[in-house]
C-alpha cells in the first residue's frame, strides 16, 4: 500500500504537480495520510509568497485554457452554421441565405417560448451593421458577428418573456385572486345573474373557487403581459439599429 502511494506521488511530481500543504494548524507532510503529528525534523516550512504566486499563475492559466476551449467551441458552432447556411457554397453568405438561417434558428427557439422572429427589415439592419466592406456578402468572421448579435437579441427576449410568464404573471394572478375571493358573496351574486338557474348548483362553486381564478388570471396575464414585455424589449433593442445605407437583394 505504501509503495503504491509513493508511486502515485512520484507520478504526480513527474507531471509537474508540486506538494500541497493543508492549513490544519500543524505542518503536514505533502500528501500525508493519517495522523498530522510529525517528528520535528520532518516538519515542512510554511508556504511563502512564491507558493501563492505560483497558485495564482496556475489559476490564471486554467482560466485562459477554459476560455480558449469555450472560444473554440463557439468557432466550431459558427463554422458549422456557416457551412449549412452557405447554400451556393461560394464561401460567403448573401442576405437571403442569412435571413433563412435566422428563421431556422427561431424555429428552434420557439420550442422554448412563442417568440416571433425579427422582420426582414430588422435582419437587414443587423446584416448591414456587420458588413463592414459594404460588399453585400458576409465572410466567416462577419457571419460570426451577425450570429452572435442575433443570438444575443433572441435570448434577451427569451429571458424577458420567461421572467414575466414564470414569475410576474403568476404573482399578479395570485394578488388578483386574493382580492376576488375575499369578496366571494359578490362573485356569487354576479354568477347568479349570468348563469342559468339549472346550472348554478354545479357552476357557481367552480367559478367562485380560488383555483379557477388562479388558472384564469394566470392564462390571461401570461398572454397579455408576455406580448407587452416583448414589445418593450423589442423597442429598446431596435434603438441600437441604424438604417442601412443601401438595399440588399
């Protein structure tokens, strides 16, 4: 067992991993297993500033590697969409190809929330913003910028819609339900005016119940507030768009 541990330690050291000291109040041997008591001659020195600088450098390197991996994945994602969108395989993306790609993206997005795609005019505005050469064609880098802006706008709208429909609408529906059910006699009186006499015994208890009003007002508010929220978000997102200088066919 001891020989196996030594082999593991030597393997770690060979890979560039240095010894680690645990802050237990007593100096512990590197990779110590069992008791923390040691003979004085085996006690290790306390970590110095160099140890912390080394740990900081290692952490920075790890973050840099993680960022490079994430960037690599994004680049592969952009490359894949570029190749799929480039219908005529000429190495560039025309506006019709780009608009078709945006519509396909929103088809996938609508599986999560009923968010309408941007109009052709809005996609054109984004297209012209990233077309720095004014060639009416996008290369791979320009298409990547268009894709990132489209995704950012889409997920901003999605987050706003989810916040309203999952949090805002149910809370407001709960408030309205409490106000209405606190006046149950008033609701029953209105129901007797509207509902035919032969159905009152069955329908009035349902209509005046808390669960009915909770479901009713949640449904109404999800539809109305969701659309209103999307309109407000679209308004502020569209402020960042500038009119194109020329048309694109």
